[in-house]
């Protein structure tokens, strides 16, 4: 019960923070997003482990970050290490309350069902990579329970090739008692509410973020997808 109350309070705090976003600079917005995300993990009693300093890596240049996808929580786990912009499913923009928080962090939404929309999104990603910062994509196109990796869709990796941007693979794992844990997973027919309840029931989950060596951009997006897949899959399995 305590976690539920704290989560609701935290959501209200997040919404209040968004009110100030238009009048504060980008650095301050990132600091607020990171703090809010860290507090969310603390409420759920999730311990974050990161093998490298993501802020330092992203300060050098912009990357197209490629990650496996398990849960809505993935976004906040990565933002707890260092806030970045995400490409997320269009359906997330319809979520209650959480959609405001995701939109406020400059999320780019993609509708994979419409080819014309994918082209528009790709152009938006390219412009962002060129002039603003790094972007994280989930090339599986959907989420899993975290025990396996689905084939990577390569279409959005073309944006890195077009702008000569390197790929930064990142592996996300959720553990409990040093063993695989599916509690944070949000996949198949599981509802968002049920996913949150699963998190509330279990304490001391570890969110492990493994930042892998960068991959040079190439002329073939499928080659890039396969290389990123192999690196992430090696960590998970």
C-alpha cells in the first residue's frame, strides 16, 4: 500500500515538474528527469547497476543508442543513468499520466503500421541526431519478458548511416537474488496496471544496465542491426 501511495505522489510531482519545463533550460530539464527517474526506482526499491558513465560517453558525441526492450520501466532506468530522447510506440502517447512524462522528455513516437509515418519519424530522428543529441531506439519493435532477444528491425538504423552516427548498444536486465526476474516485464497481453502491481509486490530488484562498445556506422543497416543484436544477446544469454 505504501508503494502505491508513494507512486501516486511521485506521479503528481512529475506532472508539476513538467509545468516548469518550458521556462527552464535543457540541462535543468535533464537534471529533473534524472532525479525523477531515480526517485521512481527508489520507490519501487529497484537498485540500478551501470557498468560505465553514460553521461561521460554521450558528452563526447551523439549516438544512436540501441537497446533491448522489456518494460515501460526501461525508459526510466536509462534516464536514471543519463536522460536521453527515446523513440517509442505511438500507443504510449495514449497512456494516462505516464504519457505526459514521456512526452516531456522529448520522446519521438513512431507508428510502425503506417509507412509514411515511419519515413517522417526517420527524418525527425536524423535531425535530432545531427543537431540536438543522442536517441535511444528499441529495434525489437515490441517488448519481451527479458529472457530472450527478438530479431532487430533495421529500418531506423538507416538514420545512423545517413548521418554517419555510431551505434551504442545497451543491454537491460532485471534480476532478483542474482537470478533472472520477469516482474518488471510489460509484454503480450499484460496490462500496464498489472505490470505496476508486479513491481510493487517484489522488493530489491536489480536493474542492470550494460553499456557496450560502440559500433561504427556502415553502408548496410542490416549489418549494423546484426552486430548490435550479437553484442546485446551475448550479455543476456
